[in-house]
C-alpha cells in the first residue's frame, strides 16, 4: 500500500481517503450533454461525500474504424472541460495521446490520463510528468501488474509526485478482457489504484467496425474491486448509451449512477470498518 495519497487539486486519492469517482462520457459530444452528465454525477457524489473528477475525451485517437467519431478536438474539447469544471467545482481529466498535448491539456485538466495502449510510451509519460499535474496511467491490456513499476519509475524520474494506476482488464484470447483482482493488490503497492469498471467489460472489435461490451458485468466487477480495496472507481456514463458515439455497449445509463454508487459506498463501508 502506498505511503501517501495522490493529490489532485485538493482531491486526495489513496490510503484511508474516501473513494474517488472518476466518471463522465467516453467522448465529448457537445457542451450541453457534458453539463447534463456532470450535474448528475456532482449531485450524486455530493450526496455520498465522494470526491468527483469529471472525465471526457476531446479526441478518441484509437477508434476501431477510421469512420468512428473522434470528438471535438483539443481546443474546443478543453474549453468544454474548463466550463464543466467551473460549473461543478470539481477537477477534470482527459486522455492524451501525443507528447505535445500534455502541456496544453494541463492548462485545464488537473489530472492527465494515459491510455492503456500507450502505457509504455516513455516520451508521453515524461511529457505528462513534466507538466506538474497528477498522472493516471491505465495498465496496458498486454501488461502484467508488476510491469507498472517501470511506468511509475519513468513518471517519478521525470518529476511526477502524484501517480494513479488504473486496472481495465487483460487480453484473454481474441476479443475478450478478463480481470485478475490480484492486480489491484499488486499495483496498490506502487501507487493508489483505480478500477475502470466499464472498459473492463469491453469486447474489442466485437462489432466489426466498433468495440462491443457486456454492460451487465459492470456492477459485479465494480463490487468485487471495491471489496478487494481500491482508491478510485472509474466508469463512463451517458443518458442514452445506445446513442453514444463511442463505447455505448459498456457504458452505464446515467439513471443507474445513483444506485450504482450507493451500492459501492455500502461495500466500502462494510470492508473498511
């Protein structure tokens, strides 16, 4: 277990701190939808005294198909995230795919996210670390939990003092991800750990030109992760998942969020007392 929690603009993640919620839509569509989702998340988290970090992508650079919707782009996307942060009074995060995006995103986002496919990219990790922001790295689907020690080493060597590691499943054959809950325990020895409940139920490429998913497994996996002991829960949500332009099949309907988080709070209280 890490000695100190990560600090994300006033939000403490790790140790005996409250469970941090990192959530939002997969990709930004427009400002009004982002505000709608952020409002529900903020009210629900306030009810349970859970710190919220709003997440949405300005660009989905790893879509299955070249025709897949990628988002509004860096400038418009960051403007939306900034207004969301101002509206709900919470930190925001987004994923970056190239080194030059790090300092730009850091002007708005208090937490920078490194996608799983890019977890080993040294230049990207170093660029994120040098912004002075906290950095959340998703464990590659092709990596063992112990491999993340080298990721943490790269970040700390470049000056990052606030690191989060996120588990989002491991490739098991073609088109299937599985979760080894031992990974949460192993990675938590390196840094505070987050569990990505919605990407963990993806079925990559299952829809031919898009990624599929099994939404019915989001809740049981999240329950298990909280019971094992995690510091943050990550999930993506949308008021109409069937209309979401990215990852709709594994996203939580927005109306399910209050019950979902209430369930996790009860489990955390039962396992930490």
